[in-house]
């Protein structure tokens, strides 16, 4: 909420005009729009994200693979003619000639089937954690983009308000210079025009930032094709019109505020203990558990693989009509893993090393997250200090300086260039204070990501 501090000046055309301009600049405020809030943007992005749907399909595919991995291989059918004489090729000439029909069933080594099914089930447990991490990452990306757009829009509003001031400063300077009022010089007129041109350039840059941020929001907020079933055809982007942003910044509470009190940060051990439940680390836990099953699978390769076969042999009656009995055969085959030093031993060693490597991946990820968390806490501490400094001292001092320089100029005791410099300095301070507020919220959003849970909650509610 901006407060209007009206100042009474000495009567006169020049004094009254400048006083009116100063009052306009101090009283200018944002116009409420009442549109897209940050929590709404995050919720829409999480609802429209096709990656989440794809993750569910990948989990379903792995669950189906797990069922298949736990099943026996299909039996094999064996058909053939045995002992057919090559001189006449008569089926009934020789007593041993027969038509055989057999079935062969293989049994994998040891508990390979159960372990293979268990491995895929364990791996499938990572997908819900990956989706939780994706939702948390979406909240960060959308929040940063939304806040960048909001900062650009509010900076434009501040500059637009001061642009009116400088436009009228130019008019006042031209009038004073033409009428030789006070100490107005040609260089004062040029300086006012120059600052107005610079404001135009800053506005162009900010409009570019605003349009870019709003376009980037479209990546997350654009809906998919309505009524299109999965696999029905190529995805075509739906119509999207970037909505106006809400008028007020959200209030984003800091998760686990006990870690950050009075500007001091908790120990690394306390941070690491809370980070252990992060979805990204829980996903790595599933992969570590799966790698442990890989080790057990490698141990099963020391066990023999079995095959059971049964066949029925049909024989014709002899040339003289004597009856010949049919044959039934059954057999058992298995391999002998005797020479294991260059195969099974190496495969087991590879599985053990892979499992240990996955554990180091989690250690590295946790260490990286702890360091990043401490970095963001340090950044937040400095931003809080700067925010307090701007609110308590810098902005009021800038305003007083602008008022004092204008008051001195109206009494013909100051320099017009100093008036312009003071107004520019105040404008820059207000824009910088706005940027600090945005950076603070972005830092809190990033910190909240480190302590994400499975709720996929938005980074904050509108205040």
C-alpha cells in the first residue's frame, strides 16, 4: 500500500507544476487486476504436465514386465522322425523307425524368477517418487517464471508513473527555459529529455522480459488436446492465451522454519536428516534396493539351469504285420557351472560394484543438496537484511533526497540536474527493492523444494 505525502510549495507556475508532478509520482500505485495467482499457476502446470502421465504408463509397463519375469518360460514342442532307413525311406521297414512328439520345459537357475520379479517391483516403486519430485520441480520453475513476469510488470508500472513525471519535467523545463524563469538552462532541458529517452529504453527491455516470461509460462500452463485419448495420434498444442497475473505477491511460508531462526542456519546434520525424505533421494533408495537384488541374481548363476523333456515315439507295424509297441521317453538335463572364475565370479563382482556405486550416487546427491540448501539459506539471510535496509532507511532517504532537491530548485537554490538525478535514484531504489522482494520469494521457493513431500503442494497461497 503506497501512501500519498502531499507537499505544499511556494506559489508560482514553476513551483506548482513541479509539486504536482512529485505528488503524482509518490501517489502512483498498481491497479488491481485480480487474475492468475501463483498457487493456481502451479496447480495448472501440475495438472497439464504430460510427463506425469507418461510416468504412470512407464510404471504400468514395468509392473507388467515384473509379472512376466516371474513366469516360467514357455515349453518347447519337439517333432521329428527317428531312425528312418535311407535305402527305401519306408516308415515300417525298420523296428526302430518312429515318429516322435516331445515337450521340453526349462527351469531357470535357483530363485532367478522370483528375484527377477522382485527386482522389477522394487524398481517400479521409484516412479511415484519421481512424480513427486517432478511436481516439486514444476512448482519451482513455474514460481520463478511467474515471479519474473510479476517483477517485470510491476517495474513497468513504476517506470510508467515516473515517465509521466519526466514528460512533464521536460514541458516545465521547456517553458522555464523559453521564458527565462529561474536558473533553467539548455543543458537542463537536454538532461530531462535524455532521461526520458532512457526510460523508454528501460521500458522496452522490461516489456521484452514480461513477454518472454509470459510465453515461458505457456510451456507449463498450455492445456493438452481436449478429448484426445493416449496413443490416438500426434499431439497438437491447444489454443492458449496468457492470463493476466494477480495484483499481489503471494505469501510463501518457509518450510521447516526451525532450521532458520534469527538469521542462523541449523547444522548440516539437521539439514541432512530432513532431506532424507526428499522424493529424489527416495527414488535413489529404490534403485539401491534393486541393485541389491541384482547381486542376489548374480549369485543364482552359480546354480544349474534345469530342463525336463518327455517324448512319445509312434511306430508302425512290421512288414509281416507284427505289432510294435510305441516308445515313451523322459529325460533331465542341466548345466554344470564348474568354470566360474571368468564368468560367474566376474558377474557377481560387477553386480556388487554396481550396488556400491548406487550408494555413492545417493551420498553425492545428498551432499549436493545440503550444500545447495546452505547456499540458499545464506542468500536468504542477505536478502532479508537488504529488504529491511531498503524499507527502514534507504527508500525513505531516497524520497527525502528527491523532495529536498526539488524544494531547493523551486527556491532557485538548487540545480535542475540534481532534481533529475534524485528522481532517477529514487526510481532505481524502488525497482531494486521490488527485485529484492522477488529474489527473496524465489529463494524461499527453492528452499521449499529441498524439503518437498509427496503432496505436490504449491509454493504458497495468495496473501
